[in-house]
C-alpha cells in the first residue's frame, strides 16, 4: 500500500499524458486515462475507495503500453504502479480460458511440445478448416486464440551453440521467447543466421523459459519472480556480452528484472547489431520493395531502442521504408490484452491497418511477435495478403552469407 501511494503521489495531475493514451483517445473518459487511473489507485490505496468491479475494470482496460510513462514530466513509474495494484487485487480478478491456456503453454515445456504436436494435427489436416466452419473455437471460448494462429511451419531443432561464421567479435545469448519458439521459427533461425554472420558466437540456453510478462501484468508476482530466476540461471555464463531478444515484449520485461547484471545485458537484436557497428551493406542483395515499419510500444516506450530496426533495414539496397505515422497508437495486442479485451484491441488495430495500408506496402515489419500475430490476424480477416515479419527475417533473406575461409 505504501509503495502504491508513494508512486501515485508523484503524479502532479498535469494531464500531459492524456493525448498519448490509446484508451483515453478512444473513450474520452478520464477514468480510462493514465491520470484517472492513477487517481483511482491513489484513492483506493488511501482507503477512500472500495474495491469494486468498476474500479478493477478501469485498471484492467489499460494496455500497459506505457506511452504515458514516456511523456510524463514527473516520471511517474506507471507500469510498476499498475502491476503492483493488480498484484494486490489478484484474488478479485478473473482469468479467461485463453489466457490460462497461453500461460500453460508458455511456462511448461512438456505442454509446449504437446501444443506443437496438437498444432501440427490441427493445422495440417482439415481439422482447423472444419472447426472454423462449425465455429467450434468460439463455442469453446478459444476464438481469440485461434484467429492468431499463423500457417503451420515444422520447427527446426535448435543446437545450444552456433559459432560465428566470420571472424569472431563476441559472444551473445539468444532469448527465443516462448511464442517465438512455438510459432515463429523463421525469426529464430534468421536471428542465428544474421548474428553468426556478423561475427557473434551464439548460445541458445536450453534452460531458458518465458520472460514472465504475462504473469506480472496479471498480478502474479510470485510466478514472475520464479521465471526471472530460471532465466537468470540459464544465462549465467559470464562470457556473454549481451542477451539478445527477438521480441520486444519479452525484452522490455527482462530489462526490468531485479537481477541487474542480467537486465543490463538485455537488448533488442536490431539495436544490438547497429550499436555493435555491424554494416551488412555489401552482403545484402537489393530489395526494391516498400516496407511499412511498425514500432511496438515495448520497444519504443520501455526499451527505448526504436531506431535500431529502421537503421538496420536501411542497409538493404533499394528498400523503401515508411514508418507508421506518429498518430498511430498501440496496435492493441499488448500481451494477453488482445485475448481478453477484443473490442478495444480490434478498434486500435483497425486504426493501425488503415494507416499502414495507405501506402500499399509489400511487407509490414514488427519487432514483437505478439504485435505481428495480432496484425497478421487483422489482415487475414480483411482478406489482405500482406506479409508481416520481423525485421531480422528481411535482413536474413537478403543476406549473402560470406563464410571466412581458413587462413584468411
Ligand atoms: S502521469 Fe505524468 S503526465 Fe500524466 S498527469 Fe500525472 S504527472 Fe502528468
Ligand atoms: S499504459 Fe497506455 S493504455 Fe495504460 S494508461 Fe498509459 S498510455 Fe493509457
């Protein structure tokens, strides 16, 4: 309670954050704004407001995009405030079936393997088509999960180490993320290809697990701390210069782990490559295509590493990159938000798609798998064939691998 009050009391109620808040922009309701939510938590922590369904709803409607935190002149730790509040009232909050399923798959490797086999069966036979025709996913309250599933790709088994394919310049640990490992093998493989080509020895610790963001944002600090401790152990190798992430949702969470020696090593892959001075220019084949660049909130507002993807992609000759206009706010995916707040989530997605499609791009790139899945689902539902991929995949596809010969 004291921590909640101390954090909430930092807010000077200036309202500068309001125009940056997606839920306030959509509703024009003060209770759906950062300032309003802080005031509600302040009143509750000061015992002037009872716990109620309405109160919980207003705080739950927050996407935790942290746009408000980025622009706040008083530096209110808004993410911490909301997470702490949710922890205090966790007994009063309900979890949906979709979110529980997502947690099981992301926390337990045996369940993840079973899910992989289940997906193979579901998506490579007529099962998915038939189930959708009969509206079975909706009937079992799993429609929000089913809509996100990309086409099935057989996973490639990962080795624990990949040596640099050019002169070695450092060692990195690759955090693949639970959803990346399950649904986005192309990004994982692309990351290994590009990092080793850039001269990094890549370790992929088998013991790594979910970053814990889902748990923290749902008020389960205990599970979050357990997962953080497992990742800390998994990446304990002192020789690692960096812990590179390919999903900014995970990266932003891991940069806030209490284990500071781990947290300070976490970095987004594109930012890492640019900061390491990697220049692939003469190794990239031209791509005369227009690319819409989506910058996830987690990369922009928490990691603050949003320039990396743009600078990296610009190295591809002939590419034409159009970042989404600043007026486009959160895409609405926000971890499990897209599963339990479909209405707001889709309203925000529609704004983004309208702006993205204006320039008729041939690709849309995003550095976070949650956003990519949500945007892809929105495009599929509109019948628009636009490939959504991680920036590192585009780099890997254009990369002519030049392997150093012995003695060179
Ligand atoms: S959160 Fe920050 S920007 Fe928003 S009202 Fe409070 S002090 Fe102002
Ligand atoms: S985190 Fe995002 S949705 Fe939540 S109050 Fe701040 S700006 Fe609004």
